[in-house]
């Protein structure tokens, strides 16, 4: 009776999203994260469970289904992991009263893992939350009934975080961009756009936007920035290296941030980061924390990237050529951690070397493989 | 009791590494101790650990184990009715930990195997139990081949090669001086460790530093494997800050009588031969057993508490020993 996501509306919602992901009707990390969260909320509110394990199994099942539908959209898996983490947290606070055994359970391995024991351990609260009863044979729904409100709250928190992500990333924009600086960016990233526009309220500066072939997201970006009153130059990709000596800072967006501090980002990012490295120009990445992915891409495996539509590179109008050449259009670059100076996230600025720590705090280790 | 003899006895078990043997010796000391107060007990433990360190030619890994156990004893929150109860409890804790710690190599192996891709060529150094465990585990699911350095002066690389060949892993022993020659064929470097220090650097059999520098210059990942009881609160700034360093290492021999050679060139040749014969033992005597690898040369440290960047090690050490 546990893992029944089979009640039709729920199942339909999950399948619906899976297909949308598969058909690329939803793209972009934030959009997919939001959709995933809405589906998860639906699943949790509709499903029946009488203990924690059942709930976790249900959510994992949904998560696996969605991740398999589109493994390159890492934020889907990240959202599921985050929700699981929050659920466990809520569950632990709700059951704290009965399980205050952390004191007597001190051992050397815990000492290594958690450090010195807290001197002033708060005394276990006398009021035990008797309402939370798992596997109640008389009333199997009582567990779900008492836990659901807090779970909904937890999901709402994640949702709020996603909705305010642009504001929070660009909160400190004026501290990162100074007057009369020349900033280089590329591709169309909503986060970077919000960041640059927010800085423009306080500073006068110039942005150079690379066209970013073959998707030409840079053109949209340039339009958006100049509409916001920023002095903007749209430059061809090939002039990147020549311009770099005049650039003060490179600001990039990310598709996914990996545990080793590297990232997947729109093609051209690696080129820009390498050129910046050669000129010792700082490279700053703006991204929400929902892009943190517990994944290490150490060997830069080719297949780890997503591939775009080859017709953008070589269209069918070149008919005679099409069957003579293989055209690949990798959509993302993998940028190594040593090329990145800082990540500006919705929760503070972090160097690449501490990303793995953030990931450890944000997700539970057991969920890395859904 | 003779703590050094106890330590030696514990070490006879193939699975027990020096820090664990040190912890077990201190546990025995704790069990037999007549101390009636915490102060006396900690004093006895400190004396025990000092005596261990004095007997051992290379106190680094013993030190790591002793410091961990003593810090644990001093911080152990207890509500025992009598002091002997507390001692019993500490003994139990120590033994439980060692039992748990024996599973750590397996855990580390499982972590590290994910970082080894199929068809990899791995370079390893000397002999390390945790590296062996990892390689054997990787061999089950992936095709790997291994270069192992001879690792003079102890020559333990041969032991690694024998064990790996017996398990069916293609393995070649290379000279320590041939590491740079081999590096282009290598996909990743995997080394064990004597201790991982607070900077995130690594103390390991001499030659590790050479390998790390060469790996860095050819952009190959250099992974260290270390059980968490090898985390050691030490911050060496150079090779000569290691506790294993002594004036004999790298010392120059006293000069040979010069006028003898100048005065009678013909007879000098004859007399020089016996005095300047250089044997392997003599070389080893003036050379270090371990060296210190800087954290910037290390890609990741795999430990039972997760895969850490070198900086992450210090966070755990600060958690245990600071404040």
C-alpha cells in the first residue's frame, strides 16, 4: 500500500512533467526546479503514508522517474534531494521529544565527525509531541495528517527560495561591480541579467556581451541590458581574446554547479574563462543554490554535456553537405574549478573550494543516488 | 605494564594500523590503570603516549591515534556513578571504535572507486592497505592497470605488485626515478597516507612529494586515501618541521683527510676505495622515511567521512581539537 502513486491525478501530474521534460517543453534550471517542486507538493498532499520510510520511498520514486526523463536537467534531481532533506529535518524536529538520545550516543566516530560535544546541550523538552505516531494500526492516516502541514510549510520555504532567487543573488550586486568597469558576459542568463540590472541602479558601467553562437542568446541579453539603460556592446565571439585585456571582470551564469566547484555553463563559457585566466581577470559566476549538484565531473566526460540542435550549426539548406559531415552542437561547457574565482549565490558568496561543503549541508548523502 | 610491548603485539594483526594500535594500547592502559581521578588518568595516558613515541622511530601516526583518544577521554560527557565505571565505559568506547574503524577501508574504497573510470592506468606508491582495498574493489567492476613505484628505501612497492598480480591486476613496478617518464601514461595517482595534517597536506612514504609534483605538472589528479583516525593536528611549513626529521637526515659525512690525497696521489687512490664505499643501508640512514606533500598538489582526500578537498580536513580537525 506504500508506494502507490497510482491514484490517477497524481500519477498523471508526474507523467505529464516527465513528458514535458523529455520533449524539452520545459528547459532551464529554474523552470524545471519550479515545476518539479509543484509536482512534489501535489504528490505529498495526495499520497497516503503511515510512516517516514513510505513517504521517502514515494518521493524518491517520483524523483527517479523525473530524473530519468531528463538526466541533463540537474536541478530536477537537486529539488527532489532538497525536499527530502527538508522533510527529514521536519520529521526530526517533530520527533525530537522522544529521541533525545544524542547525549549518551557519543562515541569516538561521532567525535571525529561532529567535533567536540556541545557544552550546553539544551535539555530535552518535557513536552513530548505525542501527536506524531508512526504505523498506528487503528488510524493509519494519523501520521500523514499530523505531518502534512509542516511538510507543506517546508515545501513552501523551498518555493519561496526559488521565487526570490534573482533578487537574492543580485542583492549585493553593487559591491561586486564598480563604477566605470567593463564587464564581459555571454549567453542569456536571467540570473546574470537581474544581477547586472540591479548593479546599474547604483553604478555606471559598461557591459560587453558575446553573441554566443550558435544559440545567440547574447543578442537577447544585449537587448535586455540596453533596454534597462546600461551601456552595452554586442561583440562577436571571435573577438573575445582581443577584448579581454580591457575587461575588468567576467560574469557568467551556470547551468549546474558541481561538487568539486566546477560548473556546467553555456558553450563559450570555458573559452571566456580560459581567456580571463590568461589575463588574470576575475571570473565570477552568478547562480542560485538550487543549481548545486552532488556530482563530480573529474574527467570531463564528453557525454556529461547536453547536445543542442545541429541545424543551428549546419542547416538543411546546406543539403549537399548534411550527409557528408557529422555535426555536433554541445550546449554546455564544463568549466574547471581553477578557472572560477567566486560563486555569487542567493545565500552568500562562496569560493569553488567550499562548494562541496555547501552540498553536504544542503542535501543528505544517502540521496545522492536517487 | 609495558606499553611498547602491547603496541607491538597489537600491530601483529595485519589489519591494525599504527594509530589504531596506539589507541588499543591506550585502551589497555586505561583498563589496567589504577587512576582514581580524571587528572590521574589523563596523566597516565599522556605518559603512555610519550613512551610510545620515544620507542618508535617514526612517531607521526602513533601521535595521531594517541591525540584522538586522549582528546576523546577528556571531552567524554559522562554520568557514571563511579570512576571505575567511567574507565570501563572508555575501554568499551575505544574497542567499539577500533572495530568500526576496521570497516573504514572498505568505505573509502567504495567512495574512491567511483572516481576510477574504466580502462584507467593508476599510479600508486609503496604499499598501503587502503589503496590495496580500493584497487581490488575497482578490479571487480572495472579494467584497471597499475604502476607501482619501487619506493626505496623500504622497497614495499614490490609487495604491492606481488599482491596485485596475484589478484589478476596487470601491474608493473617502476623505479622511483622513472615516475616522470611514466606519468604521461597514467590517468590518476592514488596514494595512502601515514597522516593527513591540518593544512590538508599529506605525510606519506618518501617519494610521494615527487609524484605529486610530477602529477600536478602534467595535470593528472592526485588522490590521497586516509582513514579519519589519521587526521593529525600538525601544521608543517616545510619538510624539516616533521617530527620524523632529525639531524642525521641529509647530513654530510665528515671530510676525508685532504692532505693525504694531495700529498700522495698514488697511495690515496688505494686507500680511498674502502672508506668511500656507499652501501644501500648507508644511503637509507641519511635519508628520510616520509615526506610532506603540500595541499595544493592534492586533488582530493578520500576518507571514511566523505571525499574532502584538502581544506576540508582542517575543518574536522578544528572541530575536534579547537576551543
